């Protein structure tokens, strides 16, 4: 088995191809990664295949079977991906995104935490919270408006009872 090469920084101006490597920082116009990981990527265009990135800033991101912690981009296309926080104008994702904040989001075959956007198209997906102006598609939301209202009322009632009980037991006489 070939051990991955640990490189402290990888800095190119045009096209950077990274395969079977661990790198710290990548700055380029175009980054292609295959079975590699990078701590930080800044590029115009990023293509990832079975790779991982910690902090990614790009104009266009295309990822397949990859993991990304934070993504700040104009356009993101991620298939079978594990995503932490994604902020982009246009997002198309399948897999497991935690938080998506987007102008236009296309979520298909995904289990998402929070999806927020102006135009959201969903197919065969589950979300915990779904916030949008125009929402289209088949989605199962774990917390709907009724559940949120009930949880807020029960939480407020419980907090009020605990405050009153605390004053009765430990208050000054």
C-alpha cells in the first residue's frame, strides 16, 4: 500500500491536480482532486472525486462521493456527498448536508439538517428544518410549524415552572 505524501502547502497558478495526497493549502484557478484531502482550497473551479476538504472557497464546485466541512461558492453540485455548511447562490446536492443556505437549492435523495433558500426544489428527501419562499417537491420535514409551536410552548412552560419552583425553594423570605 502506498502511503499518502504529506505536503505542507500546494500553490499553483493555473491547474492543480491532486491524487492520493494530503495537502494543507491549495490556491489555483482550477483544482482537480481524486482520493485526496486538503485543509483549505481557494479556486475558481474545484472538481472532487472521493476526496475531502476543510474550508473551500470557489466560484464553481463539483463533487462526487466527497466530504466538505465549509463551502462558500457561487455554484455547488455535490452527489453522494457529506457536507457541513454550504453557502452558495445555486446548490444541487444529494447525500448528507448539515446546513444549506442558498438562493436556489435543488435537494434530491438527501437527509439534510437545515435547508434555507428562496427557491427550493426537493425530491425524495428528509430535512429537520426547511425554510424557503418557494418550496416544490416531495419532502418529509421532521419539524413542521405545528411541532415547532408545540415545542416552544412546552419549553416555555417548563422554563417558567422551573423559575417559579426555584424562587419558592431558594428565594428570600
